[in-house]
C-alpha cells in the first residue's frame, strides 16, 4: 500500500504534510502535491497533518484514479522537502467540491 494525496489538496496546498515525512517523498505541482508511491514507507504520520483531510491510504475504496495521478506526477514534478507559503486564496478553496477539474499538471518550484 501507499498513502496518496487526493482532491482536497487542489488549490489549498497547505504543505503541513511535507514537514513530517521522514523520507521526503512529496513532489510539487503548481496547485497540488503528490506522494511518490514507491518512496512512501507507509508510516502514516502525514495523514492526520493535512487540515483538508486530503491524504488517504490507497486501500480506501475508489481511489484508483488518485493513485494513478500520484504515481504519474511524482515522476515528473520536483521534490519538495520543506513547507512553503500556501496560495493566498487557499481558504477560499477549503472543502469545495469539484476541484479535480482544476488540477494543474504544471510543475511547482520544488526545493529538492
Ligand atoms: Fe511520508 Fe509517511 Fe506520509 Fe508516506 S505515509 S508520504 S512516508 S509521511
Ligand atoms: Fe495538500 Fe494537505 Fe499537504 S492540503 S499540501 S495534502 S497538508
């Protein structure tokens, strides 16, 4: 299994999760982060850190699409190891449905 980032992160990108990961397996897009499934050691410590409840175990039903998204984008986005500034309008996007269509595949800046 692995942990993965899901829709709730889009446009919120709060980055609390990055700080606790012991293996630095987060990768940064323009408005979203992903976890590299092959690098995640399934420790689970990031899951409760996300205020948007966006981090899930891939064993939860219905997350196949998000596992594919995390796997694909972790291989093309830069690594990020320390929390940066969330988007200025992050609060406006909290809990909003239908964010999946807004997922940008453009890379973020990263710091790895
Ligand atoms: Fe990192 Fe652990 Fe979260 Fe995997 S479960 S992304 S290893 S903090
Ligand atoms: Fe996203 Fe939550 Fe991390 S909003 S950046 S998964 S803390």
